[in-house]
C-alpha cells in the first residue's frame, strides 16, 4: 500500500461518514529500523506506511474515533482539511485491505426493508437476507439457484454499515467488502459452505457440462479459458453443470456446483457471439478490483443434483495462433490434470477418493485440447462427445 498516494487521493466520502464508527483492528503495526510496517495475518502480507499513517493507526488502537484523530492532528499543526483527508484515506485503504473493519451491527436494522432468497447448492439450503438497498445485483446472480424452503441449513445476512457491506453467518461477522464486490464474495462464501458441509470425496477444479446424460469435465490452469469455453459449449447445446468446481462422489460420479460464471472484462468481446445478454449484466468487482460480469445460466442441471457419470475429461492448453487439436492422453496425465487444484475433505486425499478418481479415468475418454479460437474448440469437443 502506497500511503503517500492514498493521502494525495480525494476520498469520495467525508470524514463525517466515519465519525461514529468504531473499529476492530485486524493487523499489527511494528517499527523496524526506522520503518513503519503493517502486517496482515489473514493475508500474510506486509505494507509500509509513513509516520502520519502510523500515528493514525496507533490512535485507532487506543480507541479514538476518526473525528478526534483529525482534531488531534490539527492541534499539532496540520491543516484541518488535510488532517481530514489523511484520516479518510487511511481508513478507506485499511478497510479495503481488511486491516481494520468497522464494528457492524449484529443483525440488520429493524427499520430497514429486507428481502431474502433461499438457494440450494449440492443439497445444502442457505438463506441470504439483504437490505433492499443492497440486494442488487447479488440477488439476481443467485436467482437460478432459488428454492422454496422454510427451514435452512445456514443463514447469511448482509448488513450495510460504515460505507461497506458486512456478511454475517448465523449472527457472526465473517467478512466485509464494497457493495460492488458483494456478488463475488457471496459466491465464495456459498462455495465455502458447500465444501465445509457437503458429502463428497474430492472437489475438482473443473468446469462441468452435460451431454447425453454424461458429464464433460474441462480442466486447466488459470487463463486456460474454462469459463469462456464453458459458455461457448452451452451456446452449442451442452447442459451447464459447473463453471469452476465439480464434486466427485465415491463412485466416480460428478455433481456440478452451478454458480453463475464470473466473466473477466478481457473475455467480454470474445463472448459477444455466445452470450449476447452479457453486455446488459451489471459490472461487479473481485477483491483485486478487476471487473467481472456474471453470465447467469438459463438452463442447468436440475436441483437436487443427481450424480452423473463422467464421459469425457478435457485438459485445456490455450495459446495464441495455435492450430486446434484434440489428442488422447494417458491415465497418468489425466490424473495429474484432475488433481491440479483439487481439494479433499480434511485436506488429505483418501484411499476412497483416489479409487473414485481411478474409476473415473478408467471409464472416461481423456483428451488434451490445444486451441486459440473458441469455434475450433467447440467443434472438436462436440464431435468427440457425440
């Protein structure tokens, strides 16, 4: 974090927005050989700050409200307007970096209009309650997962406070973010709930499509094009089951987690032909502030999900100006591709999970797809899955 740049930046909200806020300190300030260093335990990250920022941090640790910090700085000779700007910038940056958080109410205000939805993912029912003013666009991103349930397994509540939105789980604070980050953060929390409570042997880092009542898994490193190829195949008639994570049961069958794909800005022009409604979707942000739009699927595997046999595993290799090819791969290479980024309950691959993987590989066709153009990739996979 460049605190000098933060101080010079104009902050949209006034210091009055922070006046009544109290904060939970989630970082640690140390001074080493004359340099002030903030440490974030949750991110395992360090940030160098100047002396002014360090003084503001120490005042927060002592429980001083932001307005009082500004007044104290003015008494020491700093121009009052500049003092306000210093405090505003520091608080804004530190909240964004999760070094501090405003103490959020333990529940939504009784005077707020609330809306809620119950979503079902892999058999888990989760209620999400939003203030009406904070519900869009997150509520639309998960609408295709909605079910009618009175009783639920987990309650998530969104609370607006201190210029941020806070997410509570069964009444306990778990995270805060800006409003435009809420859809991404909620998607991550829903995934966490499923992985913590779902019944599965292995969570594969793979997109899943359905063709002839069998799953097609797409695996690849970040940037390999799983999301864009998944959406292009859906347009070509494949069923949508998962964009990023597929659960594997003990029989080697798959259950997709059909969250709406988050499409990065660089892929928007590429998908114009395949997702004509994507340009109308609201722009959201990831925690790294990169822009995404959610491509909410119009058709996906019905809920509750039934495990499906895996018919095909495709390892993706995307390159520029590369001639498209779909070549068979041996079992060892296919296993490596599936294990890349996979997560086992408890963190260790069990013998049952490995047997499920070997069953999968023993019965599925396994390929490596090399491509640069989406059209070529779609044609090759479509032909292989007839």
